[in-house]
C-alpha cells in the first residue's frame, strides 16, 4: 500500500496522526518529530507532561490541555451538579413508591402488571407446538420419573407420610408453571429444605411414636398440618419479600456460603437416614449443639442390633444406584445417543417393592411404607394459629430456597439465552407455597439434580410440567397402592446416594485456598457452624460471618506507592513494576477502600507509615533549611499563575531546589464513599501535613464524594484548589512547584481543624 501524504488525509485522520506524534530531542541537539503508537491511559485521563526519567530523553507528547486543579477543570469543561427539586430522602421514597402506584395510572398499565404476575398468559399463546411439544413431553416424563422416588424419600426427612411426597411432587410444579419465569427449574422436594421442615415438625409435634402406638394417628395428622402451615408461612414470607423488592437478598449468599452450608446440611441428612438404613429401633434422639455427633455415637452403639436383611437391601440398593448412575448410564447415553439414561431410582423402587412383596419382608422385621392411599387429597385449611411459632423456621427455609432457586434460574437462563425476572420469581415461589399449602404438602424448593436432567432431556418450556404431573397423578390415583410393600431402607439409600454430589463440594476447598483465604474461611465457617450446632443456627452464623468479612475487607485494605511507568503516563503500583519513574520529592499514595468509620484509624496509620517510608527512601529531611518562610495566599496565586503560564522561566537543572518542600499526592479514586469520620480524618491529615511542611494534593476524587465535601463544609478546612481531576494533574502541578525554587511552603485562607472539636460534638459531655 502506498504511503499517504498529509494532503490525502481527512481532518479527523490528520488530527489522529497529530495525536500520535512526539517531539524528540536527538543527542546532537536537533529536534525531530517521531510517530508513536497510542499510549495507554489510566482510567482518570489527564494531561501528559515531561518525564522525570533519568535517561534525559526530554520528550513530550502533544497535549490537549495543560495541567489544572479541580476548580479550573470544572470551569473549563462546564461541570454542573445534577439539579433536583426535592430532598434526596423524598426523591428516593418517591422512586420506591412509584413502582406501586404506577400500575394504577391507566387500565393498560394495570393489565400489563396483571399479565406480569401470570407469565403463562404471555408465553402459552405463542407456544410453538411443532418445535417444542415433543421435547417438553419427553423431558417432563423423565423429570416425573425422578419426582416419585425423591418425593417419597424426602417425605421421610420432612417427618410426614410418604404419600405427602407424591402430593408435593404434583401440586407445586403445576402452580409454578403458571407463575414462574424460569423454563427449566424443577420445583418439588429438596433434601436440605425437607430436613429443615422436618426439624420444625419435630419441634411442634414431638418425636415419632411407634406404629402400634395409639397416638400415632394424631401424630401423623399433626405432622401434615404443621408441614402444610409451614409451607403457607414460607409463601407469605416470599410474597412480602416480592412486594418489598427484596430479591437482592440473594446476592448476600455467596457461592462459598451456599456450598459450605448445603454440604453441612447434607451431613445432617445423611445421619438422619442411618436409622432406616440399618433398621434400628428405639434410637435416642439428642438435641442441642453438637447433637449430630451424639446421634452418631448412639447409632454406633446400636449397630449390633441392626436388622441384617435391611442392611443387605440397603447396601444392595446403594451399589445398584452407584453402578447404574455412574457407570451404566454414561455408556447407554454414549452408545445410543440419548440425552438421559435409565431412571435408576424408579428401577430400584420397583424391584425392591416386588422382592419385598414376594418374600413378605415386613414379617421379617423390614419396615415398609405400608399405606399409600389412592386418589387426590381433600382440601384443608392451614392452622393459622401456629404461624407465629413457625415464622423463624419459615424465614430460614425461605432464605435457602430463594438463594438456591434464583441462582439456578439465572445460571440456566444465561446458558440457554433467555431471561428470568428475579422479582417475579419471589412472587412465584410465594404463590406456589401459599396455594399448594391448602393440600397436604411439605415445603418445596428447586432441585439442582432434577433441573440438570430437565435441561439434558431437551426441555424447552415449563409446559413439560404437564407431562411430569400426569405421571405423578397416575401414581397417586392408581399405582400408589402397589408401593405399600416398598422397604423404607430403599428410600434412605436413594437419599444417601443423592448426597454423593454434595460430598464432592469438599473439592472446592482446593480451589478456594490459593484463590481467596477469606472465601475459604466462609466455606469452613459455614460448614463447621452448621455441623456443630444445627441447620438453622448454622445458616444464621454463616450469613453473619460472610457479611462481617466485607467489613474486614474494608477495615484492613491495602495501600500502595504509585509511580509512572517508564515511557508512559500511567501510574501503577511501584512495588509490582520495575520499569517505573519515581518523581523526586513527590509521593503518590493510594488507599484501596472507601473511607469509613471502620477504617479511618487504619487510613491515618497507613498515611503515616507511607510518609515515613518515603522520607527514609529519599532522605527528604536532609534537604530542609532551618527556616521556611511562609507566604500569603495572594502571593501563592501569583506564583502559581507564573508557574502555569511561563514554563520557559523554569530551570530544571538547578538541582531540584524545590525539594525543601515535600509533596504528598493522595489518589482518591478508591474513595467510593466517605462518611463523617472519614471527612474528619482527611481534615486532620491535611492539617498535620501542613504543620510538617508538606503540600497535600487530592487527586481523582469522584464527583459524588466532592459533592459530599461541598455539603459538609470540608472546603473551609481544605481549600478546593488542593483537589485535582487526575493523578497526572496533581503530579504535574507538584513538579512545577518543586522546580520553581522561589516557591516555599504554601498557605491559604482556611480554617484550622481541631480534633477536639469533633470529639466534643460526637461524645456526650456527662
């Protein structure tokens, strides 16, 4: 390609070329103009200036503006604060209330809001039957096959009759199809939630009596009523959170917290299944902190009285499930090109039921399901009188449900390229639990295992729920009575094998340790607290600790010296880069955190430590004269104007005479927020530095922070011309002042900051 002349360039191209030229002073004294590639700029922008490079190359890039302070920058580029007619509190209250009254402003808005509450009215009319129906039917049938054994098995965890698990797998998924926005989340039984529900049922109804106990019928009624009322209460909590738009609560549950908590909860689930797994009877049920270890101890003591037939069935079921799911199904899917393998849970349920019926295992001491009524249950009303006693359990279960459900919904929506509405998901979970609680159910949640199968089976929409519900309905209406001979130990084996994936989460620790020690500690604390105490209490401790780590991170942030990367105008950490240029007599300091009451003392200590290290490195005190004259503000303005406008009179070769004045630049770009104590800390630092003959420059402060300084009267103590739009502006001004040896320690018309006044205003006098 032929070279282009300047005449061939457009105005924009010529301007771009001009920006890529530098003035270069060659060793023989001639001036040349050389092209350069665009230099990287840091996030703050700003002017380019002569380098302090010891190489003495003496190059400077063409600049669009000279260095200036924040006042000059705002005037030059027309800075204007956002104007609001109302107080910020009223303005934010108006924004919060607008979402509630806006739907009532017109019939059209009201109709759209109603349609938003029932998403099926939007997607069902546009359903593509030809493309999606077959996929939804096959996927729904596959998930329905999983619902049956899991629903029955997890009903044991929830301390309710096994048939309640079938109802739980039938009603809530149908309701979620109407109100939910996720196309793949599978609502139904979930081990951790079932365990937490079972604990609430036990507290309300007491320990499980023997089957021949005359109080067993009333106990069974109490468990169903308590579980359904708990589901109703959870639904109310979710609806209230939806009204208050609290879907953001899910963001407070990090992956490490959920992983550690669910892994610990799976330990509780595992221990609760050991009783039926070994066929133990009359087992002591300890409570309180550390009860899990005591329960394991009593189980070990009871092992000699275990039923050997039950043990054979249990371990045979576990072996069949592991071999089928981990070894046989992968071969089948690979060989026959099918999305899912054999539903091993349903297979072992059928075979175990047949063997139990043919061999009459119930007479040999093997506990069986015994009674599964056929037909749909009657509608019943939850007992509202026990809602207050279940509120704490409902809150904890709701938190777990929301965290798991919304995170999975977002993950699969992103993977499969569609959108979910977290706010509507809160309403969906609330409506599902509240409406379904008028039938015998226990609390529900989204299951990762069923959702993965749903996705792998090629399901396209929630219409797949119809196919799964038809299969579950067939079990409830007709085939349920065939499962009366199903051994309970088979259900326990199904639950234990399902926990195998939870055990794999221990491998997360190998990744977390080198990545983040704090995230590692969150996982460990969540796990240990939940195992050592209980599920609900462990969840509370996990949340508190995870939130406290955010305080710790802001309370003990890092700080750095910044220096210019050689040949650029970028400022980076001087301890991480070797090719940097330190500006003599100028220290650039960065504090990586908002300035809050939790870290102001740390900030002041870091400033002092940084200043002492910098002094030691450069020997700054050795250049100070015995007497430093102080000049007034009017003279300062004249001298600064002379420095800015007449650079030719500055003689850089005079041995840095300005080094008698130290310059300390604070990079404020990390100050996303500054509170009252932070403002006072900056005043204190500025005053102390001036008393020690140090000029302080505040660089790259964000506009909201500067507005806060303006409103708080901060500029009365720290004049505004000490603020600069970028680090490069501050360093450029400091270098010019440093090189102008006629300029001594600056002083301004400002109020002196007294720390005692702040203490007196904040502390009670008597």
